[in-house]
């Protein structure tokens, strides 16, 4: 590998196993044919605000064409009067610029105007988040892809930090085992794929199924979806947002929304159940 150090000097490093954790750029993976550059992605723009009147126990998810076409906007408090306020839109499902929507949210979402009184931005972040689901393989001879580089984040709500940490830990452990065993072949490193799929494969596949479906929602469809969500218990809603899918959750959603049985929503829940009940090994050997 060649890299630049903190002073911009080029350095070369030989390693038995390399972990590409370069995020959205998937720098090594793309150059070694482990996957193409991402084609579908969330384009996010976010302020970290000091907002003294924002209630720290409230978070907002804002959907609809006016503030977040093909995506959603968020207000996530994180202590000490700070709130992250952002918008993410999915490309190429649309070609909108998330930055354009950001300022209008504070100004024009009536529920937020008072809460952001006297607020001021401290940081501004923009970035891209892969929205294609995981790669088919994350390992080859001497190379592993972890975090966003492997498409390991949840496409449900564009959550990647927790999953980058988990997959980085998993990749590090497998790399260490391979070095100890003196075997850094694709066959040995394939343990990483198996472990990751066993732990996350089902939930990430379902998250991606949902992402593709809701990215096309019209405003009317979002109103219907909100009616459905309002009938969920807080813990069901939290479980769904965490992307922690189980038969119990799907049955619970149906029990609270019996009207779904007569709609296309039921067909979708059936597809989810089918995926939930497919063993991880079967999915690996596709
Ligand atoms: C606006 C926005 C808001 C987000 N909010 C949340 C959130 O609230 N919660 C959440 O869970 N996720 C959030 N995400 C997603 C989350 O940021 C990512 O999923 C997560 O950071 C992925 O971690 P990673 O380590 O895989 O990649 P990254 O965090 O992208 O880290 C990759 C690192 O590799 C470096 N790098 C890349 N190429 C090279 C190279 N050639 N040489 C040297 N270094 C290189 C980069 O500079 C970077 O430091 C958000 C994303 C965006 C864009």
C-alpha cells in the first residue's frame, strides 16, 4: 500500500492483510475490482447547532417533497444544547441538492421554528452515504472491506457509524486470525463475509428493501405511512428504526394495522417475513 502521512509525504507499507475502511470512496476496493464506485447514495447536509430552546428529549424525522424529496430530514439532539439538523436526499432517484433544503427547515417547518429560536450553527457537514446494500463479497486475498466501503451501513435511515464500528472490529479480528494462522487467502478471509452476514445480513437486506420502497413515496403515501406508524408502540417504532427486524415485529405491525391485510403493504410484509426466515448460509451461497 502507498499512503500519505500527516505531513503529506508518501509512504509505502507492506501488509499481510489490508482493511479498506476508506468510507464512501472505497479507495482500495474500487482499484482492486472489489466493487464499483457507488452509484446510488444519500447526499446529506447537516448543521450541528447550538439551540438553547430545543428540547433535548425530542427528535424529529421529516418526510415529504417540500423538505426532503426522496429522503428525509432530521433533528437529533445530542446534549449540552446541541442539535444536529440535517437533510438527506437519494441520488440518482432525484438530483436535488440537500444543502438547498436545509435552511428552509428551520424557517418553514412550523413545529421547529420556536425550538430553534436563537439557535446558531457551530459546524456544517456534507457527505455521501452508500445506498446500494452490501457488496456481494467483502474479502479477497489479503484484502477486506469494512464500514461504508463494504456498504455495511443501514440504508433504512442512513445509519452507518454503529455498523462501521461493528464491521471494523469483525474485520480486525479476522485479519488477526489470518495473520496468526499464516493464511491470508480469500478462502480464510471469507470468514469475515460469513460472520457479517450471519449477524447483519438479514436486517440489512430488509432495510434496503424498505429504502427502495419508501424512496418513491408520494406525500399522500407518507401520510398513510404516518397513520400506520402512529399505531405502533414506542418500542415497536424504536425496534423498526434500529433496523432490528424479526417475525415478532412484523406480526406486531400487522396486529396493530389489520387494514394492511387488504393492501399491497401486506405483500411487502410477506416478503420481509420470507427474508427473515431465510437462513444466513443460504443467502451467502447465492
Ligand atoms: C451528513 C451526514 C450525516 C450522517 N449522520 C449519521 C448519523 O447521525 N448516524 C450514523 O450512524 N451515521 C450517520 N452518517 C453516516 C456515517 O457518517 C457513515 O456511515 C460512517 O461515518 C462510516 O464510517 P466509515 O469509517 O466506514 O467511513 P468514514 O467515516 O467515511 O471514514 C473513512 C475515512 O477514510 C479516509 N479516506 C478516504 N480515502 C482515503 C485515502 N485515499 N487515503 C487516506 N484516507 C482516506 C476519509 O478521509 C475518512 O476519514 C451520516 C452521513 C452523512 C453524510
